[in-house]
C-alpha cells in the first residue's frame, strides 16, 4: 500500500468534462438532477484526480480535507488492527461517494485504497454545509447515499457472521458482479477484477488458505472464471443459490 505525504492538487485530467457531460449521468443507474442542482454540484467540485492502483485515497491515520465521488475504477474501504490485520469494509464502484463518515466522526474511521487505477471527482469537505444550504435536496441525496452504504455494510456483516466459506465467496462474487453490471463495467460478460485472494480473504473474514481452496472449488465446478484480472460469471443462478443471494430491484441512486 502506498501512502503519499500530501495529496496532489485536484485538477482536470486530460479529457475531463464538466458535470453536465459526465458519462455516469447518462446511465439509468443514477437519478437525474435539475439544471440548478447540476450547477451547484459543478461549483462545489474542486476538480478531478487520478489515483494509481494500490495508492491511498484516504489515509486511515491522517485527516483529509476532501470528499470524493469515484468516477472510474475500483476502490475499497478498510480498517486495520494494531498488528496489521485488515478488514475490508466495503467495495467502491463508480458513482459511490467517499469520505462522508469522517465528517460526523471524531477523526478518521477507516482508510480508502484504489484497487485499480481510478479517477475521482474532488470536493472540499469545508464546503459541505454550504452545499446543504444551497440545495437541500442534494443534502438529502447525500444522506440517502450514507444510508445505502450502511445497508451494504449490514449485508457484509450477515455474510461474515452467518454464511459458510462457499456461501461467502459466492455471495461476494455475485454482489460485485451485479453492482459492476449496473454501472456499465461488464462487457461481453467480463468485468475487470483487480482483487487478489488476500483482498477477498480480508473482506470475508477467512484465512488465505481457506479462501484459496474455496475459490478453486467453485471455479472447478464451472461457476465462474478468473483470467488475467478479469471475472466472468458462468453460472449466475447456481452462484446466487449457493450464496443465498436474493437479487432485489435496485433503485436509481443519487450522483454527486
């Protein structure tokens, strides 16, 4: 994991577009916003930043003055114990809002790391109340996003607390695949999957050996395929049944 002494300044990367041209906003996965709300978001946004795979987006041990929306790539939230053991709390995909929990906590509650090369929209934390005041609906949208993140953490808690190893792996693979599918990351059945077995073990509360054996068993059963950092689900119904995964209709989500 690579940490930097100071985050680079936010700036438009090559090819950056204003909020009104954002590719994510054209997806059915996200709620539309009014021209006035879009103008407020544009004025709130400080710029964009690219973060390389393995680099820190939010340092677990250092305060940050910024909030982010993940525009492209994969990231994850995590917390480490004093002996270095890590728990991955949740995985982040395009459209996810990052860093809000720390606004209401006494210090940082977790770290965030880029799992792949990522692009972030950057917002100054100090102007959050200004956004709430200017556009109360956007404030409600941010609250909605926080509640959705809490629900995802609840689902992960059920997985680590009650599912067995095979059920945990099946549930996680389907969960990530369906979320990626929703935001257009699945192409011809394949999705970029930058996570290694240690990532999955840290998310599922399993040992690395147990994770390896379980992944191999499910792959040998022909349920999924991993090839060069790309994932393909071969038998989605079988994985859903094994993981006790109930696909619920996903409401369009706010996009800040």
